[in-house]
C-alpha cells in the first residue's frame, strides 16, 4: 500500500503541475510559455523521482511499469495495482484542476495538432527514447545514481520542448487519460494509450541488445 500511495502521489504531482502549467498558460494569456510548460513537466518528473524513487521506483507512467515487467525487472502481479494507482492519481489531479478552472475546455488534454499519424509516430518514438533512458539509468525497476532523476526529467523536458506543439509529448497514458476523461475530450485518445505503450515496449529489446556485455569483454 505504501508503494501504491507513492505512485498515486507521484502521478498526481506530475499531472497537477504539468497540465496545470498548460491550463494556467492558457488563462493567463501565455505567461508560462511553451518552454515553461516543458520545463514544468521535466522538473516534476525529476522531483518525484528524487522524492519517491526509493519507495516505489517513481514510475508515474503505466507504459513504464509495463515495460519494466516485460524486461523482467518488475513483478507482473504488481503491474495492474501500479497502473490503477497511477491513473487514480492523474484523475485526482485533473478533478482538482477542474474545480479550480471550471471554464477551461481541455484541462491540458493531449490533442493532435497535426495528423493522427504524425502524433502516433511522435509519441511512439518519444516514449521509446524516454524508456531507453530509464532502462539505462535504472537498477531493476528503480533509478540508480545521483543523476538518474535529472537524466529522466531532462529527456521529458527535451522531448516536450520540440514535440509538444504537434503531439502534446505525452509519453504517458495516465497523463493523457485523466484530463481527457474529466474534460470529456476523448478525440484521439487511442493515440496516447497505444503509441506510448508500444514505444516503451520497443525500448526493452533495444536496451537489452545495446547494453548487453558479451562474456569476457572489457569496458574498452
């Protein structure tokens, strides 16, 4: 229960800060800016990894949890409870934002600005790169090293900076599902459920191949 509470709180913080930045940017006439929104998402991820990484691993993302399980770094029986906690935390954040900003139309939902194909390919590749980074800086299903949180948060911010205007740079089914459900803006939601999941899963064999060290090899 402590780990599930950790995933709930971590995902709540991510969605509240990240989508909250989008909403406040809209209602303030652009005061936060696109760069500010991207940095908010990245900083929120970093902060939650440093705060909760030693409790639950701070997955904060159903696609990440599923990929860890496929990689053999996370028990399969814990996948559904983790995902449920993440979705619940994200929905709680969106409900709070709805209470604060009743008139906002989307609550920061991810909606394709271009074609569905553009958004789907972007989300798949973005999540593949994010999960590839996570697998490279994690031990088991937990981050390792002082700079793991900075590396993962940095990738989130980087990808949001350049891809956000087209696909929303979600990389996270829970982050997209919550504002879509609360605002009832469900168009294109399949993109943000399927593409990040496929991207995260694709990162597993890629990471295993690249990071595999043949027997008897040295660091050189």
